[in-house]
C-alpha cells in the first residue's frame, strides 16, 4: 500500500511482494511468480501466431493472442504455466489462444510429473470467434481431466481484472485446486448478462459490492470453491501455488463422488439463501455483513476457521 | 398644505411598499392549507407547488453541484401547467433529467444557471431547439451574487438531511448552496420549501434557522447525491503520473505553493497520490500543499494521513467520506455535531482570494491559452473553475508564490507597486479520450457562441489568467513570455504531437527552453520511464480505504470487493 | 485497420545483447511493441498495424523523434496498436528500447 | 424432431426414459442388446445448479451399477442466468457434470451427445461438448452466441454479421458451423431410423482421444488449432 518509490535496483523478491497481481500484465505475473529468470515461452510473440479471425472484424491482433504459455521453475521445480492477458479482448478464448493451453495440457499429461498453473484472466468465449472459442474450452476441459487422471496437478490462480467468467469458470471447476484473491471473480454468467436476463431488481450490475459478494474471491473461498485465499500480490499467489502443490492428491472416481456430495450438500444448506451474506451467516460467520471489509489476514483466519475446502472433492 | 401632502404620501407608502411581503404572506397562507404546522406530506408536494408558485416566478430549485432536491423537482414537474407555467429557473446545477423536463413540459421557460455536467448534451440540444430561453451561464459566485441583485428567487426549493417540527434544518455534510439560496430568498420576501430525509425532535445542528423555512416535506428516500469527486486510482495512467511529477517538481516546489485548489481530473488525483511518495522524496512535506479549498477528495487521504495537509475548507462533501471527515476534524471544518460543514459560496471566495494556485484540467486550449470545456455538442457550464482559475484583482495580502509569480510577469515595475499573480495552471495530456487533441487553433466554444447568438463565447479560463500549462511534454511558464508570439510558441512547445504542437517553430521553442519558459522532463531531472504506477501512494479504492483505517466507505460503484 | 511502415538510419546501434523484447498490450488506447535485434548496422524499421486510421503524419513525427532521441540502430519494431495516444506510443517505444538494452540473453 | 420422436426412432424396441420438466433420465436397450444410460435436457430448459446436480448424479449412480454407452440428449437453453445460480457456484456444478461425463467416457462408458434442439454457452459445454462424439440432428439450432447480442457488442449491423458469416463458420450460430469446427462429429439423416445410425456409430466409435481439433482442420473450420496445440505440446515435451 505505501508503495515505496521504485528503485531501479529493486530486487525481484521485493517486486513480487509489492506488485499487485490484479494490476500486473500476464507477462509480469509470470516473471514474478516463477523463480527469477526461469521462464521459457512456447510460441512466443516473435512467432507472431496471431488470431486468424480478428481481421475479419477489422480488429487489432496481439502477437501472443492474449495468452503466454511455457515452463519455468517454482522453488526449483519445473512447472508448466499459462497466463491469460485480461486486457486483450478481455482475456477471452479464441482458436489460437485456446490451442496453446490445450497443447500445454497434453504435454503435461504425457509427462505426468510436471504440474500446470493456469493464471486465469478471462471473460469467457471471444465473441468474434465464438464457435472456435467454445470448442477450445471444451477441449481444455477434456485435456485438464485427462491430465489429472494421469496424475498431473492442475492449479488455477484467479485474481485478474477480467475475472474468470463463462467457459473460464468451467475450466476452473475442472482444476485440481484454486487460489483466489479478493478482486478475483469466478462465475459463468457476467453481471450485465444476469441483469439483462433477469432485470435490475434481481441483479444490479452496477452495484459492485453485490457483484463481488456474489462472485468474488472471498465468497468463493468461504463456499469452499477455492482452497486458498491470498492477498493481491504476485508473491501471495506464488506462495498459494506452492502450498496447493503440496496438498493435492491424485484424481479418481472417489473425487467425483465426493464432489457430488459436496455440491448437493451446498444446495441443501444454502439453496434458499437470497444473498451471500445469508450464506456466510448460515456458515456460522459472526457479523457476516462485515466480511467484505475484512483485511486479508483476518479473512484468511476466518476462512480457515470455517474450514471449507474442495480439493478432496473436485 | 405641504405637511398634509407629505402625510398622505406617507400613508400611501405604508400600504404600497410592502407588496412583496403581502404576496409572500398570501403564498404562505395558500400553502398552509396543505400543511400541519410547516409539515407537508410528500403526496401533497405538487399541490403545495401549485398553491405557492405563481406563473412567471423566479424559482431556485436546488440544483447544486452534488445534492439534489429530487423530490421537489419531481413535484414541480407534476404541477398543472394551467397553474404553474413560464417559470424562470435560477439554479446553480442543472443535473437531473427533471430539471430539463420542466422546460419540455412548459412548467419553466427561462434559465440562468452555472453547471450542467450530466445534462450537458441535452441542454445543448434544447438550447439549439429553442426549448429554453437562456439568461446566461454563470460561475457559481456570479450566480450567487445575482441572487442578491437581480435574480432573487420568489420561491426556493431546497434539500436538507433533517428538520425539527419548527423547521430548523440540518443540511448535513452537503450544505453546499443552501445558506446562500435561503439568505437571498427568505430575506427578500420569498418562500422557502425544504425536502428532508427525516423529521426529528432535535436536529444535530442548526444549519438553517426555522424562521427562514416556510414548509417542510418529508421524502421517502434520501435526496440524491452524486459522488463527483471520487477518482479511482486504478484508472490513473503512466502519462498522468508523469504530468503530475512535472507539476510537483516544476511548479509546486519552486513557488512553494501552500494554499491551493485542485480540479477534479485524474491528473490532479495523481498529484494528490504522489505527494506522500514522490513529494516526500523531494523533501516538500510541510513546504507545499498544506491548505486547500477543496471538496473531500478520497485521493487526498494518503497525503492527509502522512501529515502533509493542515486544513481543508470544502464546497460540498463527498459520498463515503463522512466518517473519515468526522474523525479528522483537525483537517476539515465540522459542526458541533461532528459532521462536515461545507459552504459553496464561502469556499469559492476562499479559492478566489486566499489560494495562491489553481490547478486543473480542461478539454480545449487555444494558442492564446484560453480554455474551454465546451464541445460542439455539449455545454457543461462553468461551475466554480473560473473563480478558482482567475487572478483576484481585489487581492491585497502578499504571499511568496503570489509575489514570485508577479515578479516573473512584471520584472520592470517597482516592487511596492507590483501586483502579485495567482498561479493558474492548466494540466493535461496532449491528447484526451479517443485521441482528441487538447490543443486547438480555434475553440469549439466560439463556434457554439455563433450558433446560439451568444455575446460571449463560453470560456472557462481566459488566457491572460493562465500562468502555466503542464503536459507530458513539459511545463510552459506563460508568465515569462514577453509577447503574443512567445506565448503561442510556449503553448505549441508543450502541445506534443497535436497539430498545434507539430506546427511549432523549433528554433523559437528551443530558445524558450534555454530561458526556462519551457521545461522538458529532462530539464527537471525527470526520466519519463520512471513514471510508474508503483509510485502512487494508493493504487486502488481499496488502498484508500486502508489508508483511512477503514473510515472511508466508498460507494458501491467504486468497489471491487 | 491501417498498416504503416517507417525506415530510418539511427546515429548508432542500440546497446545490449538481448535479441527480442516485448512490452504493452493491445487494448483500447494501448499498444504492444515487439522489438527484435535483426537489422544490420544502424538501420531501424517500424511496422505498425493500427486500429486508428488516418494518423500517419502523427506516427511519422513520433517515430522521427523517437529515433532521434533513442538511436535504436539494428532494431526492428513491430507494433499492434489499439488506438494509443502519441504520448503512450512514445513511452512504449522507449520502454521497449530499455528492455532490449537490459542485460540478459 | 421432438424428444419423443428421437427416443422412438433410437429405441424402436421401447425405452424407459422420462422427461421430468426438462430433465431427461432413464435407460434403454440398444438393438445390439446392451443397455444405454440416457440423460439429457429437453424443452429448451436452462441448465442451472439444480438441473446439473441431478444429471451428474444419474451418471455417477450408473457408473457404480451399469455398463454400456451413455447418451446425452440436448435441447436446452443456455446456462441459467440468475443470481441464485451464480451465488451457489454454477461454474462448479456445470464443470462437475462435464467431469463426470468425461470420466465415464475415459473409463469404459463411451459418451454420445445427441444435439437435436437448441443449446448455448455453458449448457453446451456441460453436456454435448463434454461427450466423446457429438451427433447433430437436422433442425438443431445451437448458438454459442446469438447474432443480436454479437451485433450489440461488436457494434456491427445484423446484415454485416450475416455477410461475414458466409465467409467463415467461426462465429455464427448453427449446426453446420459447429460441424465444420469439428465440434459435431456427424449429422444424422432424419429419413433413416436413428437406431440404425446409432448402431453404425457404436460399431465405428473412435477411441477416447479428443480429435476435434484435427476434425476441425480437415473440415476447414479451424485451420490453426490442431497445429498450434501440437507445436506447443512438442516444445513442452522437448524442453524439460
């Protein structure tokens, strides 16, 4: 918060500790998430593998099509990484964008021992190539499950400005575990879409407090949809990823059965709640209405106390 | 004979010189039939309007910069136009759609106002279409002044937080224009009608005494207030940060500006957020930016918390800042109840006479330095900027920045006879939204004046009042320009890649730079690549909440948690 | 979309030894600059795809000043522009040069 | 075709498949003799948390007790766009349904989606696109994004979008476009009994490998996806 003046000599570790994950670009997130200098990109921007479809709409392309994929090291161990750039076309999935992640997941499946970190930052399907984007998401979901079945740990990190919406939310639901920060949002339908379909009385998309307590990181953590909550720094996400890598167990039918129980239980317990605050209160949170105001450390303590996680049941 | 004539004349005077008082009493009598004491039910508000207001009346509908008497504007709009028509609206802010609907429906006909931000496009269309008979567009102080000379309201429709049963009003932190409007109306035989959020046994403090208030209407919902002065730090760009660094190092520091007013743009928000970081590094704490005429900008919280700011007087309040202000009464003006007391008229006066600098952004600047926020299709009015951004010719007290600026402008005069100068700084990026250039050969305001047959083009700040222009290209000090050509080249010299900028005489600009009239980032020891968002003391609204110790409660539309 | 291309001779070759660098993103009012050390001698080339058409003269002026100020000999700049303002363009170009002149491969 | 027509044509020997206010569930005997689990969404029902959890429950129950293919019949709306569904974590429920189908397919229960009506967005991802083979029935009207919404966001006219849609299958709604992308493996012929076509499909069922990107390339709808994925995979395999 009290951002010091940036010194050119500021170390990598200092930058990771002070750089907002939410604000950083996809490339900066990777640079500071992975061990210093360890990132190697696959099909980098100099290959100019841009979307073949945007020109139909007279729209500008980006050399990496809005996703950076490659490998690096996390505390010395190799990981595969994919980071979406939420500012380019809202981080949405198009043909090339999606295919890069699919290729990465397929390699991980073959190798089995290298985990995959997905830094989500997406509004979902890219409208201008909707069919290709939708299908890419379906293929990614399949590839995630095949990789997990082969023993790969697939971890989603969610704290970008575009959140994790649409098909991105479904992919997140397929991951072994998720880490989320307060600004991170996970949902299928966006706020404006709900407002358009249901009316402003049901959902006022400009009421951002409502948007965040319905879809935001704190709610997802308290629901057990995300396993770890972190402060909004790249270092926080790095630590969260390391923690999750140590916790994840292999995937199998028992996980799916447990997830069925977990979700059915959620419906039974909270299905009649009108608002997130009601859910938190029902979970036993005292002063539930104050949850959005809690600083990260206090919230983490509270969430750990509630103790809802999903990594054994997803 | 003479004696008796005089006595006769005196008798006539007694009966004919209180016409207005009689008329007011008749209006109050008509309205009282709908009231219990002074209290009128909300459902009777329109009937109250019809009872009290006469065709052709001058009506002040509050209509401020921030708070809106929205229940009363709705009630007036619903009035039977057979009873209420052809009103002359005198109000500082034309803000709600209803304010213009009044003209569409024939309730109102003539308009004198100051500011129309949210309605700027529609008001332009209605003026072109002849729907509104325009008196003039004013500055705030100017319109307030005319309330006491030739635009005194017959009826004032005002907004307050609460009233007691006698009609004492508590206006809350957003007092704004109310005391001025009530003063002009109540003491010149007008009728004052207040909408209040609640009726209480005892108001927290008396902002308007009961004997100036004739009717009180309780509203179902609180009056509308727009958070106009909240700038999300997340939206501040590197370019704005660079420009802010140039302003701090190139103007605040050398002049030692302690008493000042900031505009509402992102560039000045960037300055506010750089004071505790960049300003601290430059060793400026306590030496600049200590006293403000300023609304409670959330972006100033880090500077306040870091001990930069000593005192702030405010035109209005800002949504979400109430608790913070209450807890920081050393800084703000607060009442015995603890909440902010704002007052637009006094704060405008303070900005005009007691501040050494105004710094704010604008939409267009021409080659003479005239600036305007009017575009071909939008008339936003003036608000207060022209009062802030003008040299006060009536000022007589010296101060270091004022004298230094005076010396730069006029080195020849003998010091005891030399006027000081207020620093009037225009700050902005050379291109605005959608690549629209800040610098133009001819202001759109001139074209607009042609189209509307106005005698004056709506100039926000006249070129001869502007002392500095700051862009990402550097600082132009117009005080040091000795003729119109130099002035033009100084402006072109910081106009970047706009047509105006590309049309500069490179040699002339280089000479101005040698003389320090233009100072580039490198002349000030600033590397543009250092302009980074990590320099901001707060990078998000959430950071501001943290700085405030949880006292700042931002409105929902600014949250991402 | 409009394609623009500029060719200059810089005063000297750019420093450093990195082969490529990239900065910025393609978004409204923003741009990405990919810089590659692929040209001989003091040659410098900029290839621009921009969403804002009709600003060729402005680009010409921005690029000329940039080459004058930063002397990026040997560098090729490929730009995808989402309609950035000239000051943002200048900033990104300068950032790109700084990045490729940093130490590293 | 209606759900009843589809079921009758698929299972001329009768079936025990019910439509409970849009939730399709039951089983039927295949002509080859084996049993198939049949689930699905009918009547253009939106897929929300309540629908998804029921469908995934049927699949999981069946995994424990039965064998044979799983047919997923699809005539849905989009995902249910409501505050309640998002509040409760719709993304997890839809993902969970997709995961159970994918898991079943990978574990000896080949999945076949039969898209005979509408579907869109998250609903399609959780059902038809989570199967090994997606079959299109003529008259189906899938729409990842509807053109009016697209027109709004892209600020292009409907006419302009329709014109562009002629030159590319990449964005416009429709079964044939999804087929060209590789999403729909085969489109059945209404004039031929579906039971015959199902038999043929079961006999020639591809293995559980996801080949939709290659299909999309062969059909000219997605020229890049397969190649890019393959290149990234190779780089990843050879770089560690």
